[in-house]
C-alpha cells in the first residue's frame, strides 16, 4: 500500500491516479481501505474514483456501511455510489 500511496501522491495524470486508487483498493489492507474511505469522507477530488476502487475490492459489509454513511450527506457521491453498486452487481 505504501508504495502505491507514494506513487499516487506524486502522480499528476488523473487516469493514472484512478488506476493507482484501484490498485490500492485491491491490496485490501486496512490502511489502504482507510485511505480510500478518507478520500470519500473528505469529498476529495478523487472521491468518485475512491468509491469505485472500494467497490472493486469486494469490500466487507462493514466497509460498505461506512462508505454509505460517508456519502449520505452528499447527493452527488450518493448517486455515484448507487450507480457503482448497480454496475458491480451486474
């Protein structure tokens, strides 16, 4: 996770950053999931990609519940989460 995080911090290309976020999610390490949840809860510019990365990591019910709570006050992110959940179920 730390190596991917360091690369993410240095990356300038939005596409590359989204790839790194997906890779971070796939590590399924606690620190990685916390980092992604933090991007969502702080409504970072990368919140949408973090939601996608979290859902792509086959998250536990606890992580999904925390994610839902994080987006509850933001209609845009709540819509992104709902759309991504539909996509991952298909």
